[in-house]
C-alpha cells in the first residue's frame, strides 16, 4: 500500500515538474552587466514590458540606455563604466524633455545600441493577461552616447 502511494506521488510530482514554467511578468532585475568591449561599449541584460513582444523588446532597449545615462550599471571592479553618464543631481527631472524625446519610439537612442551580442535563444519571455515581458541582451555604445550628450550640452567634456 505504501509503495503504491509513493509511486503515485512520484508520478504526480514528475508530471507537475515537467509542466510549463511560470515566470512573473512584473519582476524587474534592472540592467545587469555582462561584458565590456575595447571600444568602451558595454553589453548588458535588460528587461522591458509592453503590449506585444516588439514593444517589450524596445522598452528593454530604452531601459538599458536610460540606466547607462542616469543610474549607471554596476561593473565588476566598480570602474568608471559603473558611473552614470549624467551625474547631476535630479538629472532626469532637469533634462526630462531631452530624455523623453531621446527615448521616444524610433528615437535617437537606437543609434547607440547594437544587438550583435545577442545569441539565439537568449531572450527570456513571459506573458500574462495584460502584457508581455522580454529580457534581452543589448550592447550600449557608451562612448558614442557620451560624445552625443556632450554635443547636446547635457554633460561637460
């Protein structure tokens, strides 16, 4: 009797564990550092949410660029690459009109990202009844972005 009970229990647990993995669409780990390149660019993992997959991916790209500009991305060794490009206090509020237009759909931010580091199958996917979430790998062309911000008089050289 006990053996039969444990056999059924084991079978049920096996079937349940093989089921579809449920991932919360709302969890955001922020932008995570993956790699640096010799040209000053950094490769990161970023998440985004949207009404469909493409919106979620574009939001992830925007979140990555915004974090590099305003929050910084923690790089091992806490090098200068960890620091945000705009270091002023209340920078997001002070430069809000620039940031909103820069990060608009099909905005200038697209000139400062690259998806060449993306590997097949590296995009994490989650969905609920309201939105889609994607976690993507993206390279931020940090040095070019810094030069652009200098040209726009957002930061000083």
